[in-house]
């Protein structure tokens, strides 16, 4: 993102890039959620506190949670980067 800020790319182009990233990350979050549910169904352990809870499901959950935070940060950045007239459209 620092490259976008310093490369002279217009605000509207920066906003478009961020919007595209957010959309792609949201799709990835959905896929991860499905993968987590599938893994929990496969091993039949749904309690994250259970020592036998799947390592794969735990890892995917952590990744999904990090992506959710990333999306929130990007949306915040999009809000601060987007001019008022562009945000209204």
C-alpha cells in the first residue's frame, strides 16, 4: 500500500485497487469459512477448546480472523482515501 501512496497513482485508482482487494479478500474469507466447517464436520469435533480439535481448522480460523481484520483496515483506508463526491456514487 505504501507503493500506491508514493507512486503518484490517482486517488480514484487507489480506491479502485483497494475495493478490488477487499472484494477478493471477502471471497477468500467465505472459502476459508466453508473449509473450516468442512474440516469440523470431517473430524466431528466443533469445540475449539477440545485438545483434539483439528489443527487445520484452528489454522484456517486464525487465517480467516486475520483477513477479517485486514478487510476492516482496508475499508477504513478506503473511506479516508475516497473523496466525498466519489463515495456518494
